[in-house]
């Protein structure tokens, strides 16, 4: 039997075409089917479709392919409105009707739970995905790399999928229009002033990236020019032109990154003109955003996300709430009016400085933010007699540290609200927490329409007897 199985697996070769029925969407938005009981990932294919696929990669446990022909189309397939959709790779689902995107994103959450947990997933309360009324022009920040076209003109864009080819982007339809306009004008200003752009292979040139961020509510725009060296040629002329041609730009900053890296920002930031920060609002709460401060990229959906966090926290005005991985304090401040006391922590000192400043600016007197890990602070506070009723966490894509989860199981808050941007790590962490907690419900929220990303809020309740 073993010999027979290995022969079956060896039958598929790169370049071979074969028919495939797509069963579901994978976590990266690709179609998933099975050929001879082995999983095949096919970007651009949709659930329910019958396609002819050409194998592009064959591995022992899975294969990848590209669509050669669609024999049976999904009723939910639409024409992607972006002209460079397939070349860019920034979005994965523009070819899928938006209402159906929301259904499939919930299914991605279900699949992750089925794969990584021992829960009876069909009996869990996994709610319909909360979407957007207008799922376009929602991103408040763009980071476009610079390069040169074949004709020698400066281009700004993103590297294509699995490629070092820069795809020029003049009008990104998921970006706020002001970021598109600002990037385009600055690209022309750099061109007019004869500024060189950074060449990754030769490691020569001046400007690497144009970063723009807009305050949806304030209308203020911040520009960051990321350079390879401390000097920016024609600096004064460039700043003057930006001020003249882009009156909404209220903050111009230079960031220096000379490292051989795909990370956008370096450690050194220099003020060029205007303010060091721009203002943004979520509901009635205002935030000052410096160039490297983390802030949610979709302010419209962030309000919905944080309202769901508030619902899951079930506050009555008396609770002690801990905002772990708090960043600049956005979630804690959103909850402050319904809590007795908010305490937050983060390992990045600058974020904690911003959090305390933001709380003070808002007149929020029941919030305190400290630098360090939850593993350090939660046991310390518990020993001092402070036991949180609710802990909220919004970790990076890698999920929570095991030591943090152990701390939660030890400290035993009555409610634990887990905000996640990665269904796979969420599922693993929920399984681990099931020793002491019951998952009451999971609420998916679509923070990034047209992409495969899905955010979730999970409400966990301490089990009786713990």
C-alpha cells in the first residue's frame, strides 16, 4: 500500500494540467481542491468552480497550480475592478462578490478551528462576518517603494507576488484617495528635482519609499520619505514644493534606513516640516499619530471592531480591565467610560508614552499604562490585591506567548476578550485556554475587504470551579 501511495503522489509533475473541483478558500484566499487525495492550492479559483489547472509546484504534502480554464464558473465570480489586480498581489479577492467574501471569511475561521482545536466546531457560536457598506478606499496608510521604469521615469508601487518586479500603482482603489494623490504628486516632485531612487541590488540611490497616512476625520496628511542615507538631496526644494502643491500635508518627516532589509522603517527619524504628528479620531476620542506609531489601517471598521470588544467585555462601570499588548492605548480608552479602572502594558516604551499622553489629552483619569510584559505585571498586581475582572488582548499575527496564556490561566479573570488578526494562531491559543475557559462566541470582522485577512473577537468566560 505504501509503495502504491508514493506512486500516486509521484504522478503529478510541474507543467501537467488536470481537472479540479474547488471545495473552499484557503487562509491566503486561494482556491483549495484535491487531486488524488492530495491538497492543491490555486490562486484565483473560487469554491464550487470546476477548473483546469496547470501544476506550478509539487511537494510531498501539497501542490500549487494556476488556472488554465474555468469549465464551471462560480455564481459569485465578478470582474475585478482594478486593472493591475493580478500583477500587484496586494488584494486576493477582488474577483469574488463582496457579500460572498464575508461568508468565505467566516468559513476560514471555521476551518482554522477544525484544523487546530478539538472543539465541536459545528456547535460553536461563530457569527456572520461584519462587513463594510462601501468596501473600497478604506486604507488610511500607503507604503509605496520607488524604482525606475524601462524608460527611466520614477515609479512608485508594490513588488508583485513572489517577485522582485516593482508594479507601478497610480490609483489604488483600496487606499484613501488622498494617499493616492499625495504619493503621485511627491513622485513627480522627486522626478522634477532629479533625485535618485534606491536600487536594492546595487544598494545605491537616495529615496527608497514614500509613506503617506491620512486622518479620515481630521483630513490631515503625513508624509514620510524613507532614505538610504541621512542626507536628502534638494531637501529644501522638495519640502517647499510639497507645501505648495499639497496643502493638506501637515507633517513632513524623513526616516533613514540604510539596511539591506524589506522592513520599511529604520531607527532614525528626522523632522522636515510641519508637525511631528497628525490627528485622528475614533468616535469622540482623538489620537496623535507619529510616523511610526501603530494605528489600525481601516478607521471605519475599527469603530465596529472596538464596539464588539466593548460588547464582549460586558462592562457595568465597576470592572477592573487590563488592556494587554495595548499599543497607544486605543482599546483601553474605548472601554474606559464603562470600566472602574483600566490598566495597560506594552513592551514598547514610546507606545506607552503615547498611551499615557492620549489618555491625559482625553481627560481619561481611570487609565494607567506601564512598560513591560503582561507576564511581569499581572502577577505583580495580583499579589498587590488587584485582580482584573476582564483582560483584553490584541496580539500580533504570531498570537499570544505561551507564558502570557499561562499567566491568564493563573490570574483567572472572569472574562477574557481575544482580538485576533490570524485565525490559525487564534485557534491554537483558544485550544490552550480551554483548560480554564469556555469560548462563548466568535465574531469575525472584515477589516480588509478584497483581501483574505479576517479579524475576530472571541469572548471567553472562566469555567465554573476555576
